[in-house]
């Protein structure tokens, strides 16, 4: 159980940190330019932390469950990476394609970037979780 908790916490910290950098440095300017009319004028930190945390806690648990556990079962970091990447494809693809389908003038580039980012981040974080688990176990 200790290995799972440490792996999960490591994954959570990595996911939140990397995603924060991605959104603030790369995607926020693009969102403002293309979707500014849909964005809130201001978001309180408590609002962002509360609702963001709900997603992050459950999504990283999903990456552990479907990515890291698959890698451990096959004794393969690549299986963990590809399984996490596939979950990222499904989750971010669902979000991105739904927005593209239902919102008028929703940019296809944002959809493609979101889906690609989901694959990359899901795979990377699952890979990290797998390696963390293996280092703790000692194999």
C-alpha cells in the first residue's frame, strides 16, 4: 500500500505541476485569443483549487489504475506509458471533441492540441508512476 500511495502522490504532484505550466505558459494565450468571449473575467484561487482538485485527484487515480497497474502486470514501463497515454487520449479526446462538436467556431487546433497533450501527459505521468513504484519496491 505504501508503494501505491507514494507513486500516486508523485504522479499527482507531477501532473499538477506540468499541467499548470502547460496551461499558463502555452495554452492560456491561445485560449484568450480564440475563446476569450467564453472565459470568465476572473477566477478566484479557491474556486480554481476546489474544482481543479476534483478533476486532478480522480484523473491521476485513473492514470494509476489503468496505466501504472497495466505496466506492473506486464513488468513494462512502455505498457504503463502507452496505457496512460491511451487514457489521456480518451479523456482529453472526449472533452476536446465534445467542445468542437457543440460550440460554434470552436478552433480545431485547440481540439488537436488538447488531445495530443492528454496523450503526452497521461503517458509521461503513468511512466513516472511506474518508475516510482519500481524504485520503491527495489526492482
